[in-house]
C-alpha cells in the first residue's frame, strides 16, 4: 500500500472529510440526517465519487480548549473502515487544518485497515486491498507533514504487528514461536536479541518462569531485546511483558466458557515487541531494554501445584495458592532480572494480570499502579494523547498485608478483595526501589466487540502509551 502526502485531493479514489457539528454538509442534507455528532457518518455520492463525512462533534477551539488528540485518530479509523467495507482501494483523508493531529490520523487509518483473516476460507476474505492512502494537507505543510505521517505509519504498523501476533492461537504461537518473532524483529532493526531456553533458565535460576511453564509440552523462554540509541553510559529504560501463550489456569483450571480468549494472555509481551520495533525504527535517542517472560500454563503430571514454594531469579520465595495467578510469578523473574542486571532508570511492566481490573474499570481503561510521581504523570498524559486510557489505582500496606505468607516471602494471591491492587503490590516486591509502573491490561488488550474503528480481537494496547511516556521522560532529563 502506497502512503502519500499531498496538497490537493487526487481525482481518483474516494474521500474522507472531517466536519464539526454544524459544519458544512452537502446541500439538501438536514440535521436529522447528519448533524456532525462525534464519529457519526454520512456517505455522499456525486459525479461518480464518494465522500464520507465523519463528524467530530462540537468544535472546542472557540472556547480555547485544545482539540482532543485521539478524536482525529478515531475519526480517521471510522472513515477508512467504512470505505474499506465498500471495497474502496484508494482513499484520501482531507486533513487540511488538522496537521497537528497527523500522527493520530495516520495511525487511525492504518489501524482500521487491519483485519485478521489468515485462516479464513478464500471466499470469505476481503476481495480488495487498500492500494493507496492519500493524506491531504495545506501546501505549505507538506514537508513537515511527511515526517508526522512517517511517525504515525511506524507506530501503526508496530501496533498492527502486535495485533497480528496476538490474534494467533496457542497451537501457532508457543513460547519458542514467540521467541522466533522476537529474533525476526531484531534482524529487521538495530536491536540485539537473546533467548533463554529451559536448560539456561534452570542454570540461571529463573524459578518462576520454570514453575509456570513446566506443565506444558512447549517449554518456557525468557527473551531480552536491547536497543541502544542513547549514550553508552546512560542507564536504560526497561519494559517488561507477560506472555502466557495460552493460559488454562493450570491445576487451578479455568471454566471452559471463554477459555479460547486465553490466547490473548500473551498481549503484554507482544506489546513489548511492538515497542522495541517502533523505538528502533523511530531512532529514539534512548537506551531501551524489552524483557518478555513467556510460558504456556497447562495442567499435567509435571505442572506446578497449589502449595508449592517457588524461588525466583533474585532468591525471593513465593507460596503458590492458585496456579491461575501465574502472570505475577513469571513477571517476578523478569522484574528481578531487569532490576539487577541493568540498574535501569525505570521499569514499566504490562500484563493481562487480573480479572479484578476488568470489574473495576471495564474494557476502556487499563489499571495503572506506580511508585513514582513523574512516571505516573507521563503515563497519564500519554494515555490521553495516544487513545490508550488508564486509571491510577492504589497500592499500600493494606494490600501487601493480604499477600503475606506464613511459609515464604509472599503468596501469589490475596483473595478476591482488591485483587488488582494485591497483584500490583506483589510485583512491587520484585521491582523494589526502582522507579516502576505496572499496567494491568486485562480489560484493554483485546475486544470481543467490533468497534467503529477497530475489528474484534487483539487491540495492540500498550505500544503507543509507553513509547510516548518514555519520550516525554527522556526529553525532560
């Protein structure tokens, strides 16, 4: 697909036009038919050409309020998705006047064009491809616009790669298959990749990853990706992801209903892959490490059990009460390795960790837990601009007390009350005093409903918010 920036709408193809409420619409169209409400649409045919009007709602700018950065991202997605369903192969997005939002517009358009149909019969797949996408801007903005569009393309394609891996089932993406995807990204970019197999995990004492993964015929792995775009002396930022390629719950087995969705339990680790690719392709002037703890949580004669005591990479001990609270166990190893090996500036982990966060926040916001005020603010600010919302949730002694063990440092569940907060408090024991944030993305990593700007399946949540937060923090140094 060719992506082009131009100063006028080409004669070929169809057009997406963004309009505020009360803005100019075709003659004869009444407010009952189209008023310009947020993300509403009107398809207009004239002289053999289609124009899709996408509403932006009330224009906040006369009151001095900034235009929400995510609004144009979603509007572009709505427009492209609607026209692609009609089989349109060339689309022009009229972005004149919205040049400040071009990164989001480009992201929205490319995210909306992604579909997962690798295993569908040929007859039921899309019949056409998007061959050309034109971004139309003011003539004097073309050169600056090209850089913004390139950035949006990099971010969107990294996110779509995360979605593509995330949507693959457990019989395709095993821990080793995920490691091979990491190697491929490293080969494509200026990144180094190392993978720990089971013998190396055993030799170096990754007890948490081993415990969770040993019940499966597909052995666990630990993946480390390193991008060094900053000065050699600079400590790196570290991002950590949970990648349980399929989660049955182990001995504490899950109910059968909706267990198929547990192929998405790898989305934190998949997001790390996207972050690392995008950081390298954007040539960010930072040192960045991505760590992925990957296992398949299965019940078998070799599986770990409730009552087991697990020793993690840094020698801390965990009493296992529920084998379905496995994510925090593999993350404990990864956080310990990141903390002790890299002495990082900060660590951010992402995990589909708890059902409790979904009960608390639903499917729109991830739970944010953080021990550092500037890091918290950077993530919250990035959440609003990137369209990956969060809500800050508490940690504290009351939650740490719930996971105290009589026989180990901590037990891996504190019960139903405050479940996402006790899980975060557990992880903080392995982050220790490093600046650290935890994103519980159990409600946001995938969607079971088709959205106006996204299809069902993996969302790629985490790539844009984390990259934006890291850029903000690096610029402030």
